[in-house]
């Protein structure tokens, strides 16, 4: 299965509560021995890696339920990192009928701070990213509701996660032409780009849309936090890559899709 990536912002514990039982529906015959590998990366290094084994028979998981994996905050130097969650068959046999990422939310908490949830990203093979690069030849992200306000203590940042072998460079552009250039993200590392850097001298606030480009695909999250204490996070959201697939098509094709869906629901296709 395609591995998933979870953000590990500094200052929070992360609980990876993957719905393991749902893997049974992805197995040919509902039977296999599955190895789950959970690895933590930061600053170009693999900090930890754990293997957890699951046995499936007759479409059900056997044995005692394995508790969720919990990463306790404490990366060296207080840096941010990321977690990679992967599944494979123990004997390397091709038993998965689909390789799609297992969907679930990671849970972040710390005493005295707000608990929040965040979805996870594809390590590779994300359909919108594939379609985007095929159409535009470049990785592009966007986010429409940025708000930075010194007086109200509204802070916001973009987290860049580079889980690949090569370093990359990114740029953030505001709708009004202001930019944060030359954001460098080393391989197997995460970086936080504070959006207050969009403020000009003497400005107290800015709000609007941003666009992100990068020299390679990159995983991004928008984080809303205290401006005075960036470690106090109130929201952690994925961004939306510019999509390369068509947003409309001829009525004749729309009709064929509708009829095909109706036939499938009736078991005739």
C-alpha cells in the first residue's frame, strides 16, 4: 500500500490511530500477514522505526487488538519532523487489491494546549498531484483564507515536509504580489515558513490568498497559531493542489456517466 505521511509539529504528541481492521477489505481473499512500519524522520535522519504485525483470516483481524502508535514530543533540538506509516505483506506477495492510502486522522495533544486532528498525505502517487504536474509541469498549492494580525495575535505558517531524497526550494506568493522566496527544505526534513513574513514594515495585519510553488513535489499543511507563541496551534489543515483534471465536460459524456453509475448501482454493469 502507498505509505502515508503525518506531520509532527514540535510541542505535541501524535497518536496514529489507523483503522487496521479496514485492511481486510483491501486483501485478496481476506487473508494475509501484514507488517505495519511506523518511522519518524527529522533533519534528514530516521529517528525511530517500529514494526507491528497484524494477521488477517477470513476477512477479519485475528488476535488481540494492537493499540494506536503514539509518538511523544521530543525531537532533538525541538525541531519539527514527520511520520511515515506503511503496510506490506510479510512475504512480499501481491495480496492488496488496491494500494490506496488507508484514510484516517492523526490526533495531536499536549497538556495545556488544544487537541486537534489532521488528515494525512500520500507519500507518492496522489492522483491530484499526478494530474496537476501532467497538466502544468509544476507543483502548485493554494490556500484561500490566510489571516495574520499582530494586534489580535493571529499567526499562521506553512509546514513543508520533504520526505524525498533530494532537497527542494519553494516560494510563497500573496495575491497582491508580495512573496516569501527561497524557502529551502532539505531531504527527509520539515520546515515551517511563518506567514507574518508577508507583512511589510509597519503593517499590523494581512489577509488573502496565497499560492505555493516548489522545485519538486512537497507535502504542505497550513497551521494557525498564536503569533506570540507559535507553539500554541489552533488548527492544522491540508492545502489543495491545483488540479489538472477537467472541471466540466460535454452533456453527452455527463449523461453516459450518469447512466453508467445507475447501472452499476443496479448491478447491471
